[in-house]
């Protein structure tokens, strides 16, 4: 199982808050660095999944394909190694936002229902949030 930590800017995390708002009594605090962190827990099968599984827009998909990313595992390994997605040709802030959001949603949806709540709690802890 590969485990990566991915980072999104606060702007990128706004639509992900729909998932996070499923939790009652959630309180986010401002965190230095304005980043939204989440871990990727990927099975070998998930690592080998094509980036098509992320259901990205044509632009974001083409950016990743042109950069040589064929699988989700390759993409998460590159992000964990510090690859700046914005440095990819035609991959601007909107594409980066979409890619990171879709990675988060892919991870969340791949978890068993009983594990989803604890995953959201972990994401809260990584981002300085509190459960009240």
C-alpha cells in the first residue's frame, strides 16, 4: 500500500469542504502556509489505476498525459516527491486545483464507509481543525 501526503492550497480546498462538512461540530483554524493536507492510502490496484479514473476535464487530463503520468500511483509519487504541478505545460492553478480535488475525492470514495469518518477526522487533524 503506498501512502502519500498531498497538499492543496486553501483556494483549492473550497469545494472539498462539501465532503468535510458532512461531519457535525467541525471547526477549522487558520493554519500557517495556507495549505490543505490529506493523505493518500492507495492499494496496489489503486496505484495502477489510470488517471482516467479521476474523471478530470480534458485540459487537466491532457496536461498529465503530456507530462508522462499514466497512473494514479505515478501522479501521487511525483506530488510526494515535490513535483510542482503548475510547472507542467498548460497546467495552471485551475487545473492543479481540479487534479488535487479529484485525488481527494478518489481517495475518500475508495474507502469503506466505516473508514470514511475516521479519514475525515485525520484530515481535520492534519489541517489544525477541531471536533467540538
